[in-house]
C-alpha cells in the first residue's frame, strides 16, 4: 500500500479512536470480569487459562465450567495487558476494539470501489447507533466478517 493510500485509513483509524475515547472509563459489562480474570490467570500461568475457581453462581466452581467459552478472548486481553494496565482501558484498546476499527476500515475499502466518497461512507457507518453502541454483539461480529469478506471477494 502506498503512503497516499494509507493516509485516509490512518485518518479513519484516528477518528475511530477519538470516537471511542469517551468510553474508556465505561464500567465493565456483566460478564467482562470472567474475561479479565482469565487474562490475569493467563499472565500467571499461560498454559492453564482456566486453572482457578470463581464464585459466579453463589458457590465456588471451576472457571472452565462457569465460562464455557474457549479462552481466546482471555489471551487477547492478556496480550493487550502486556502493553496497558489490565482493566477497562486495556479491554477497550484490546482486539475487541480493533474489531470496530476493522469494520470501518473494511467499509472504507469496500466503498472505494462503489462510491466517490468512501471516507463519508465509513464515517456514516461509524456513527450509526447500532454499530457504535454494541461492542460484543454476535450480529455485529458477523457484519464485520461480512464486510471484510465481501470487500476481499470484490477487490480480488
């Protein structure tokens, strides 16, 4: 990619980060502690992500039973915590937020093919309430994958 081609994407990335900045101090969502505890465990014992117990349902139970999810999100958070203090800010800066960045960069990339103002198309996507409001929603992840995959298919 040329420097001229990278400038709009860098601008868009900075706009996304600026738009997310007010939410850095946002409280945890209801099951975020499960991911953060897993990331803390991964820091201490990388090969044993669920080697601890939690009191989530009123009694101590193994983490693998409580979360019933693969530990990939915990590894992502542990990686982000290597650069930032483990907490709300590292969760936001982590790959969970990179998903939002990829969504808007993918929209920009796709819009370059179909319209004269790809930056406007990407910004319109950024400030659409459904995309801006939901960070972990499964439907949004599928849309992200669709935008990225569709863009790759069309541009190939």
